[in-house]
C-alpha cells in the first residue's frame, strides 16, 4: 500500500509541473515536500516525530493556497492570521498549545474546503465547478480530513478493545488517502 501511496504523490508532483496553473500556484513544492517527507520517514532517516512539523508546513501551504483564492475577503485574512499563529505555535512546540497537529490540520482543511464550497455557491461564475482545480483539491482535503477524524476518535478506543477493528479502520484510512491523492491528481488536469 505504501508504494501505491508514493506513486500517487509522485504522479501528482509530475502533473503539477506539467500543468501551468498548478505550476503557477506552486503545487509542485507541496508534492515534493510530501514525497521527500514520506520517503525519509519510511527509510528511517527521519523519525515519525517529523510528521508533527510536516503537518504544520502542510497547513501553512494549504492556507496560503486558499488565501490566493480569496484575496478579496478581509475576514479570510484575519482567520488565516489566527490559524497561522496557532500553527507556528505548534511548529515550535509552545507549551501553551496542547493540540495534536493532525487534528488541527484536519479541522483547518475542513474549514478551508467548506468555505471554498460555500463561496462557490454564493458567488457562482461562468466556469462549471468540476472544471476548477480548487474544486478537486477542496474535495480531496475534505474527504481526507473527515475520514482522518473518524479514524482518530474511535481509534484510541479500539486500540484497547478490538485490535482487528482498529487495523480495519487504519486500512480504510490508507485507501481513502490514496483516493484523496487521486482527486488531487484529477485537479491537476484542470485548466483553472
């Protein structure tokens, strides 16, 4: 499953270089970072603790990506400043912030994607929604984040009671992660 996951990230990286719109939004940097992180952790050059810092970098990049989508909304800038401050606190492990980076990342991703969808409903334009790159990116991160939260909440409970069910949940999560990258890949074939 890991090799399929790495292949999907690599394909997203290649497509993000080929697609001019994705290249202009620097999506290739996001995929290079994920690809290198996963390979370095898999080969044990970095340990699993690096995921906490990687999550903070993911949040920064995705917030920046969506900020570029909503340059005209002042409230959005304020929210992104707040999210960024919390994120930097997590990145530098401030003791006052006792938030799991994966859960924070999931909630930020859910907020950003739902906000994008609501904005599209409130202000439709000429382009069909499924032809927009950000539609597929929002769908991808919304799917991944929702399933991650569903995995985490019962995960701690089932770790003690039913290890087989926990393994099933983790396997489902891995499949959803790959599907999320398929959605990312689909986004990279959109022109806008």
